[in-house]
C-alpha cells in the first residue's frame, strides 16, 4: 500500500464519533420503527436490544481490525489481509453495490420531506451533487457539515421526546400492548434485522482509517462511543413513541415520530420533518464518504479500475472515486425509486460484517482487544439475520454477489492471459 498516494490524517476522535453518529442517527430513526412494529409489535423492544448486541459484536470486530490495519477500505482490507483476496473482495463488493443503492434511497428520502410534489428526483440529485462537492473539498469539510447536521437532528429528536412525555400524551401501558411476544420470536428477529441496519453506520469510521489521527487508539474508541450514543438515542425514542402510540399505530404510520409529536405538540410536527430531512442528508454525506474510501482501496488492488485510486494532490481525497459514485447514484435516482425496495443492500451489509467477524477471529493475541467469543457470536448473528430477510431480498443479494464474482473472475483471467 505504501506505493500508492495516501490520504491525509486530519480527523480526531470527536470528528470520527460525529461521522459515525451521522450515519447511525440518520433517516433510520424516523423510518425504521414502522416496519419493526409491523414485524414484532411491542416485541420491537426486544429486537432493539438484540440489534444492539449484534451491532456491538460487529463493532468490536471492526475496532480490533482497524487498530491493526489503519488504512482506507474497512472490511475489504481486513478480509484481504486476514482471509485472502476473495473474502475481501466479497466484503468490498457488497459494501459498494449495496451502499450505492442506499445512497440513492437516502437522497430520495430527503427529497420526500424537503421537495414539493413532482420535484423529488431533481431535488434528490441536487443533494447528491452538493454533498459530493463538500466531500471533494476535503474530509474536514465533511466532518464540519456532519457536526452541524447531527446537532440539528439531535435537537429535533429532543423535541420529539419532550412532546411524547408532555402531560396527557404518554401512557406507559402502551409499551407492552399485546405482549412482547405477540408476533413470536421470528417477528422479533426480523425487527432486530431491520433495526440493526440503522446501527451499521459505525463501519464508516473504519473505512476512513487512513484519515484519522492516531488511528490505533482513535478508531476503536470512536466506534464504541458512537455506537453507545446511538443505542441510547434509539432506545429513548422507541420507548417514547410506543408510550404515546402503541405498537399498532406505529405499524400503521409511515411517520411515527411525527404522529407521536402531533398527539401532544401539534405545532412541532414541522420540526420533525426538518429533522428527518437533515438526518437523511447526514446519512447520505457519510455514505458518500465511506463509499469513496472503500472504492479507493479496491481500485488500489485492481478489484475495481485502477483509475479510481487517484488521490487529489491538494484536498487529499479519492476525488475520482467520489465523482464516479456520485454520478452512478444520480443515475439510479433518475430511473428508479428505491425508498422501499433495497433489500439486497441489507444482504450486502450482513455479508460485510460476517467477513469482519471471521477476519477478527483470526487475529493473534498481540492484536486482540476482545475475546473470540464476541466474533463467533457476531458471525452467527449475521447468518441468523440473513435468514430473516424476505426471500426477494435474499435472491437479489445472491444475484448481486454472483455478478461480482463473475466480474472478478473475468478480470483475473484477462490479467493472467496478459502476463
């Protein structure tokens, strides 16, 4: 890796935590509870605990690996170093393809809240272009904008909690309406799978390992802190809106936070809409940054075109990778509506963390920070959550990975003939 131009180390622990929070406290906190309640009812509270436990296992694996391999690329690099080129490629491919679709979905989610009817696609494309321009100017600009967005979103969520617990709004008996296991353990596991993806943003910290100051200490610390804050935020929001609406009303409402606020402080509904729009922007900003770094790492190893491995001489960012990815996201937005149909992205994320856990399991005692039992539990949980995904999501995921395997096999064969 030393023969490649490198990125500049400009992020401190606070910056890394903020980028992780921008990914985790994104649009998911405004949208994830509806499908989770549909799957599990009040059992989404158990699902939330399970999702947090799985996220912790995966986060510790990522933190342990990032301390040993403090470079761009995240699990793509870890998989290559610990397990071999093919596992690393599968992790990177799943991340890039899946999160490119997620970026389009986040842009469309932002537009759904911020754009007038009929203007959703142009507004979504404009948001992608503007945020790509921010990333192009350097990672410190990315961190600064993310900091503003996170503060604004947390303020909006504070209004939600205050409205829910205003006199006459909440009824704690709604928390367990119908019983925690009314939908069975399968429903609980499915809600855990849905809520897990809201926590998965800590991977963005690891993918930016080449830009963090003192990465061996900063990255593990930032990952655990960001995840801890996100879990607390999600738990408080879940208890608050369940106490106001109950599981049935959450399941039937695509905007449960806005509905919960309307029950007490109807005037505050616009605040929730603004918070949701900003949360979508924060998640999109972090996605673009993480995608650029993983694409950079894959291009360095020729798993993607080497042309994408360029680093801007002044801004020290993977500018070609980010420009190409932004163009692809804009193209997807112009031809598809992915807000409700990106199950293969979930499939890709779980494969990504499965590889991370397996890679961390192979680390030696010298580089081990956490017991192997956590990595075993994380790997088993990833497989279990894949099993709860809808069949169409699994099929789409398998097709996505089959295309990636074919692409790499053809490239390797062409390279072998050329030599």
